C-alpha cells in the first residue's frame, strides 16, 4: 500500500518536472523554433514609377515577368523507410516536366544555364559527375596575364585558357534534376525558406497556365517580377531609354547609393536620368503561415513599400507621333540614313517632342538579351539606332548658324540694320604665299551663284531671308578688298557659346555631347596650323570645323524666337506620386540672357520671317494658313568615306555637288512664339526640300489639331 | 416463519402430516377417477352452485381487471410502435422532401448539363468539410462521396449548375477532397466575359477571391462575368466563376486585379458534380441561357418506401424525373433512401 502511494507521488513529480523543463527551461527555445516555422518576413516589391505624356497618357509602365522557383523547405524529404524512392527528386522532376524541361530543348538549355550560374563551373560539373552523368568540357580563352617565359625574354601577355562544362547541348531530365537537387542542397545550408530559381523569363500566358498546377506542387513558386513595358515602343525609345542590370564597372557607385546589385536600373534615356526618383524602396511584412506553408494572415505592422515617383513629360504623344511619322517618311523618301526632329516651347524650354531615327524597340531590353532576335538586330544595324542623334550626333549646322552670326554682327557693331554688303558673284581669298596668283586663290561662292543669280547689295534681314553666303563670309571673316572688318574667329566663337554651342544644353537625358566650337587656339593645338580667314568664312556659314547637335540648333532657334533668353531644355514636366499629387513641378531654367541691345533680335527674327513670307525667301514652302511662321533653312555640305570621289579628291559628284545634310529651323507664331522646331536629315539633300515638309507637318498638327486657333 | 424458528423443530410432526395429506389426496383422486365420488360431487355442486355462480362473476370481474391491465400494457406498446412508425413516416416524408429538393437541384443540373453536352458529369454529395488540416476559419476544402472506385482522379473539376466549385485534390477509395476556388493554393485561368481579358482567379489568405494578372492599360467593368478560360486544358471553357465586384487598378502596378464574388454559394453546397471528362477545345455558349422548352427531362427515378407493419402496406413515393443522360442519377438519389429507417 505504501509502495503504491509512493509510486503515484514519484510519477506525478516526473510529469511536473518534464512540464517544467518543456515550458520554463526550454520554453523560449521552442517558442523561437515554432515562430521560425510559423512566421516569415517577406519583401513587398515597390513598383517603379511610370511615365505619362503631358496629357496623362501612359508611355511606360510595369508588367510582370515570371520566374519559377523551388522552396527547399517545402520539398518532400527523402523518407528513410522507402530508400528506393527519391521523394525530393521526383517532386523536382514533376515541376521540371510541368515547364516542359523534358520535352523542349530550349527550356532544358535555359534550366542548365541558370543552374550553371547558380552553382558555378566546379559544382555544376560535380553535381553531374557524382550522379554518373558524363560532362563535356570546352576550353575558353581566359584573362591575359603578363608571363615571363624565359629569363632572357621580356614578359609577354599570355592568355590563360580554362575549361568549362559545355552547356550548349540540352541535358536529359534526370541530369537536370541532379543539378537542381545540388542547388537546393546548397540553399538548405543557408536559408531553406529562400527560393531557388530554376527558370526565368516565362511568358505571361505560360505562367498563368503553370500556376493552375501549384496546388499540388507546394514547393513550386511562380514569382512575378516587374519589368518595363514601353507602350509606344520605337516612338519614345530615345526619350524613355531602357533598363538593365547594373554595369559591372559601375557596381561600386551603385552600391554606395544603396542599390542591391541584383536590381535593374535605367541605362539610358529618362530611365537613367530619373533612376533614383522612379525607383521604389521595397517594404516588408511578416506573415503567419500554416503547416502547409500557406500565408494565413499578416502579423503586426506592414512596412509599406515606398513607391517610385511617376514622370509627367512635357511631350505630347500626338505631336510626337506626327513628328515620328513625318521624319520617317522624309528619311525613306531621301534614302537618307538618319534624322532628328525636336520641338520645344521657346518661352520655357519645355520639350514638346523629340525624335531620333532610326529608332528601336526598347521593349527588347526588358527581355533576356541572349538569343533575343530584336536585340541582335539593333546591335547589327550600321545606322546605330541606339544612338540618340538629337543629342549625340554632331554636324555642321550650315546656314542655320547664320542666326548666330547675324546676331553677333549686330551686337558687336560689325553691321547696322541698314549696312549693305554687295553680292556680285564669288569672292576670292588670295593665297598668302602667292598673293598675286589668282589661280592659287581660294574661291568662295554663294549657293545662288550655281543658279546664275546674284543678290546685289543686301542688308542683314535680306541676307537671312535669302540665306546669302557672301554677306556672311564678309561679316564673319572680313573682306580685304573692301577693307571690311568682320567678326573674326574669337567673336564668332564667343557668340556661338553664348547661344549654347560647344557645351551640352543640360537636357534631362544622358549621353549629350557638347560638340565643337572651333577657335584659333583649338586649331593650333589640333592641327598645328593658324586660323585663316577662310576658316572664318566657313564658320560664318556653319561649315568647316563648326559642329552642333540638333538640340543645340533648336536652343539657338528658341533663343531667337523669345528675343534672347537661353533656356535649358527639359523633357520632364512633373514628378508625381501614385495618387497623382505633384512632388516636383516644372520650373523653367534660364541658362543666360544674351547681352543684346534692344532691337537686335528683332532684325534676326525679321530675317527669318522674310525667309518664309517674302516672295523670294528660301523657306516660303513652310508657310501655313492662319499662322505666321519664321524659319531658316540649312544645307550643310559634308564629306565622308562613303561619298569620297578619288578622282576629284573630294566628295564632289559629277556635277560638282557635295552631299549635304538637310536642316530647317522654325518658330511660330511669329509675334508670340509657342513652338520652335528643328529638323535634321543626315545626307538629306537640301534643307528646303527635305526638312521643310517635316517641320511644316509638325507645325500644322500643333496649330490645327492640338491647339486649334 | 420467524415464529417457527423460535420453537423446537419436530421432524415427525411435519413429515407425517405431509404423508397423510398426500395419501388422502391420492385416495380422493383414485375415487374420482373410478367415478365413486360423482354423487358426492353432484350434491356439493347443487349446494354450492349459487355461491359458485356469484363467485364466478367475481372471478370474471377480477380476470377482466387483470386482463384490462394486461391490455393496457399491450396498448402502450402498440402506441409506442405506432408512434415509432409515425416518426419514421415523418422522417420518410422529410427525406422525401429532401429528395424532392435534391431533384430540384438535379433538374437545374440537367438544364446545365444539357447546355454542356461535352461534359461527362458525375453527381456527388457533400459529406463533410475538411477542416482537420486547416488552421484558418475559412472553409477551403470539402469532402464528397465519390472516390477512386467511381473513377474520380486528382485534378478533375468540380462544379454545380451555378458554376465552378474547385477541383479534386485528394482521392481515397470512396471519398475525395475538393480544393475550393477560394483556397489560397487554388489558381484557375479565367476570362472576363465582356472585355475578353484573361487572368488567374485565386483564393487569398484573407478569404477574397481575386482575379489577378489582368494586363495593364485595358479596361473592364464592375459586374462583368468571370468564366473559366480553359487555358491549359485543365478546366472546361466557359464555366461561370463569379462576377467582378471591385476593380483594383493602379497605374504603377504591373497588373490589374478584380475582386470576384463567386456564383457558387460555398456555404450552401449540397450537390456537386465531378467533371470526369470533357472536351478541352469545345466551344460552348458562355452565357448559360436556359430555355425551359429544351429542358425535357427523360430520366426516371423511383423511390419505394415499405413499412412492414402495414399490410398489404406498401407506401410508394414515386418521383419521376425525366432525363437521365448524361448525369448518373443512381449515386445521388439512392443515398437518402438508404438512410431512411
């Protein structure tokens, strides 16, 4: 009896003791363990800001790209009681079969490629060989190293070839399963709840189809990640740009700015310029999961992601479309190589449209680039569609540069409003070494002389209207015969720079170049030669060494249109948040006011008005009903390898014509300009023939359709 | 007996009396058998007959009383029996009403099936809610009374005439689990009927039914019907899923979402049908317009209820539903009859 009672007491004590151990001594430990199973912190993706045109039409947005991944901890474990069944491998094989890795060689290749990247070349080979699969190796040339081959020989660069497993032939399903198993074992050593990607860039419709099977494949995750979709593709490629992985050489810089090296960032266009603003910051949430690993509820505070800012552009989709189409047809018609057209509000620098052609479909950069036909095509195109010629191409501005020279001449007092210069035919600059031999002299003609026309005595307004070259030769470089003193190299360079040439305009796009404003010093350093009067003559009509980007020519035009204020061109109008609230509003940026006496710009403007509206103007075809347009044509001769004629040691053709770029700049309405446009067609022939129709179409659209009077 | 105990027992006393009495009895019996006692009997009878008569009346009354009580016991029993019968008939009636209701449901099914000739359907009863493996409050799985022996396989769609319920996620010999549309692991390809936009209808942890991955830049409206798209061939095309009740659209997100109210009332699931086979490329009218004239019913279903206590006693309730094809009627309709007493 006593023994029985004692037994009861002992048993009770044991139970209480065990309870104490479980609850009190190891309680915290178990708590952590069970929370670890139950609670999981997930990243909440922050979408990137989208891009709208000035009317709120969406131009760039996000779309999902799908990846298939496996979560190690959700895979079935190999059961010891069934040693002949590989539960984990079977499940992996089921998932791989679902995505057709067993039947589609392309998918098998892609899975192997991803595993190769995940495992590295050693483990990749090891995973296959340990499972009894044969691995072929290929030799690749390695890094070059300076190696001293023999003591008496200098160090020579030697490449260090190494072998890598050949991943160019599709692997059978069991081999792929082995690779994935290997990758999963690695992941288990770190965090078993982190998914291992096995296939990416899955098209939406396929991903949706696969997702129906996820209910009985608990380890499979179909993860959507945002990629960019450019709704109007080619039409806005140079403006919007594209995104891609952080370039290796910029990795440090991005890391310092708080970027994760797996992130995609803007690599060109506005995507690059506004990368920091458009990028969102991910948030975090803790979720409770049931025993099947499904999210049951969210625990505690969700750290909301910070959404990226949206961009609202100054560009109007309707105008951009017309600009794109009109330029395209001009290029096709002239069989020209490329061209640019840009429109800007001359009163504030807002870019209303910007087109560089040929363009490209920037959506191809959102996809995987290897085996990407679209990308290969862009890469192989000799016309370099990726280059934004509006800001990255530099060309002689031709007669459009007469806007600068006439302003400079009036401002510097080289000519007055009524000063006339005589055009009586070609003029000659004598050779300084043979001053008496006219056959050695340099001949300068005006475009009209080819047609047997001389303009006689003309003033600055008429010179602009007629685009007479003799007037500008003499204004730019002086004329020894009449003892006329011109502006000279330094003054021309000074005024060119005042108008914005020689330096990037500061537009909110990457890759803008400054182009060249030649000076005597530059020529000396570059060619070890002196600046000649002939150089000044050429520069005065926008030829010779003088180069400009189409955007610089537009800024120049806008400055004339508004009476002398240089504005920094801006594509972005506003930054807004997801609710559409303005975060940063548009503020015009004045670069400088030109130091002009009153009335100077009026004369330049008058000259451009007459070019369009006087009976003998050079741009009369750009007139449009009801709106007073002012403009200036340009036909900039050039010589390059393709046009070189060895017989004439120049690019002259049989009729002694050089190839030329077509330019036309215009603004309207004349009295209170709202829009300034530049059109440039490389190798486009005469400005009046090729570039005017494009500009005219743009102005008509602007005044008749977008802002009807 | 207590008194006797107090007296000393005398064996001869009692034994002798018994022997004497026994011998006297034997003698009297022998006399009666030989007929020597008859005159005596007659004389006694003559003397005692009046008294006997009245005595008989008394005993008869007594017997009657006793009989009465016996009868009462029987009646009670009978009453209980009748009550039992009554309640069994009531149950019968209820069960018949149930059958009728079920037939009502089936009729709807027929109409539905008529419009979907490409579907091979097999009717099933909801027999339980699989809440054992749930830690949530939301009903996500149900159990039905069809299993492997009925040809049910994992992945088969489960529907009602109202629309899609889910699909078979687990099969045992004679029962199966159905994963409902609203489960967080469920994903079904769907299309918006009017705008023709596609996406995936999935359950969420919060219990909402969501149509996800609808392309950006396209518009759809509240009230649009959501149907199965048949993409991937796992579900028949054009089965109703629900109706859009809310649009979740933000320019910055990579796709649009629609909150969907399911057409099936998951709280009141009774009869479902397992789609055992279907033609994945079948083009069907997606809007199920049921024309009453076309729904001629051709199946017969007879339910006999027999009460053995009633003779000739066969109460027969006959429910005639015309139309058999293609629904297998046997399974759903025999079940309640078997459960009747």
